[in-house]
C-alpha cells in the first residue's frame, strides 16, 4: 500500500538551494518535506569551490573594495553575453546582499574577499566551506521543527489534477516503498543538473563527450524530466560548458587551477596561445576543448606563482606544487623540454606576449586585463618557470528549466505552471552564455530563498 504524506511545501533536492529554500520557508512558518534521493545530503554544492558572488558587503568595505549592485548586474550580463534573462539577474541582484546577511545570521563563516576572478570587475568572491554550510543549513532546518528530511527517497512524478491545475505534490520511492506526498503550497525543484547523464550531455553538448565530469552522483536530470512531463520549457541548453584549469589526469584534486587569472598564458601542445586568457573560464573551457587532445599548459613565472592565494582553491598554487601537479624548471627551455613543447615556438610565444604587455595591447587575442575588467597584464620573465597541464571539467550544467523572476516554472507557451518552483542548478536563464565565479552557489542560496517566499505565499 502506498504511504501518503501531507505537508505544505515539498522541496526536491538536498543541496544548498534545497536547504536554503526549506529554511526560508520554515522561518515563514511553513511546514516542509525535503527529499534527497542519495543517502547523504550535499550533492554538487558540497563538492564546489565554496565561492559566492556578493556585492556591497562589509568584507569588501574592510578591504577598501568599491562594489555595487549595478556593477554586479552589469558584470553578470556582460559575462553571460547578454543571453541571460535580465529579470532573473535583477532578482539575484536585488536579494544577494540580504542573503549574505542571512547566511551570516545562520552562522556561516566567510573568508576575506579574494582577488577578482572569472567575470568580475572587482573582487567579490566570498568564500565558505561548502560542505559545512550545507550541513549547517540542514541542522537549522531540523532544529526548526518544521522540516522533515527524507534521505534515500527519490521523487518520480509531479502531481496535478489536470493540465491547468496547480502542482500539488509528487510521487516518490524510498526505503519503505512508494510514497505519495501532497503539498498544499506546491513543489520546489532543487534537484541539480545532469552532469552524470551521458545521454543528455551528448544530446545538448556533444563537444563535451570527452570532458571530465565532477558533480554529485545523483545529478542525472530527474527534476528536468519531471517538469518536462508537464510541458516545462528550458533555457541555455546550448551553453553547457566545462571549466578550464582541471588537471587532465589528477583524480584527487577536482578543483581547477586558474593561474591565467594571475597573469599566466595558456598554450597548446604546439607551444602557441589560442585564446584571450582573461575571459570566463567557461569560455576558456570551450577553447581548450578545441585544441589537440583537449589539453593545454598554463605557463607562468616565479612572481606569478608567488601571487597565489592558499585561501582559494583555484589560486592555491603551492598546494598544486606539493601534490606534484605543477611542473617547474629553472629556465624556459628546461620547462619546454619537460612538457615536450617545441622550445623555439614557446619562446617566441612568451616573447611576443611580453611585448604586448609592454605596449598594453594584445594584438593577437585582444587580452586587456588579467581577468574580465580587473588587473594589469604581467610579463613572464623571472625564473623559475612553471607549467600546469589543463583541460576542461564540467562541474555543472548551468542550464535547465525556464523560470520567471519569481522562480515559477514556465511551460513551452510561456505560461506559469502553477504550484511549481525551481532553484539552483536545475534552472536556466541566469548564467546565459558563460559564468561568473561564485554565481552558481550564489544563485542556489539567493534564488532558493526567493522561490521559497513565492511558494509560502501561494
């Protein structure tokens, strides 16, 4: 016999978006059931680099960093190639600062703001321990007395009485069998992406068939499938992209290394540059996948190595050296020999790039800054010299369900599917054509809370 559970709001997914939404709803006095199909919570959120993009915070002010909601919005739209939904970006911008304060109130600890990273005109990366943060919000949910968490329980179908009726629950299966969960205020999908679904990845982004995928084991796109069954529309499926900077053979350190954002250049196996290194590391991912063997080397010198930041995984060069992942040589010629790149070509590439630095203009690829609109170009000239082998890794699919500015899911005709909300990696429309560092985790918690507010008022 199928077990029946009644609640007010059903949240599908136990990552950062799901728990932020559940806690927001609980604080509004709404009873919530949260489903996590894996045996442990966290998903891709817990595996991330722990970066969130916020503007106008006290941590920025303490460092003398001038930022604003308007600049954040401009950067998000520019790095997204204006393919993102301006209304959805505006929702994020409007609620990001209050969400930062809300996270601090919950007890989340932020590290000092680091250097500007992908897509940022000023430093705005606010770093957390992602796994600890998910656990903290989970504990807050449990302590609220309003959130019931069901682990090992997978949602299989959304429920509504007719094509125009509101979504009012879902069918699920768990350790004790089938469950019908009825939710008076609707369902909020926070079920993640589909990086573990090779068939879907090939359908939408065959150029990444050979990429490394680093994401939660449960990310197979079941939230997308359930919503599509109801006629939900999707966005940005052509913009699935890998993140540049993943070591091609290392299986222990899943995080990218971005020496290019400190001044390194990227060269292919012929020793030639192939891209403007300051662009979003999603676009860098596209570029490296078009190179022979989908690999490249980030080439840099001692001053750039010394500029690394051990507080931030993508800039922790010392750790990569300790792990034996960075190649080092006293001379550029010695480095070329170790990485088996033609020395004459590599030297010509470096000399030509240094001349661009001197003139302040990259005549080959148009690089103007270290990253987006921040940081002056740096010569590569002081030994020892370093090389970091790099390919692209897909950490998230960054596309999915089409939603409106209130995070209500829209169908293929642009109409609201009443009672169905979505947040986190399962949605499209926010990132557009590329990606700003910190916007994925930021999107999860900011838009998760906004979606929960909408459901609470449904």
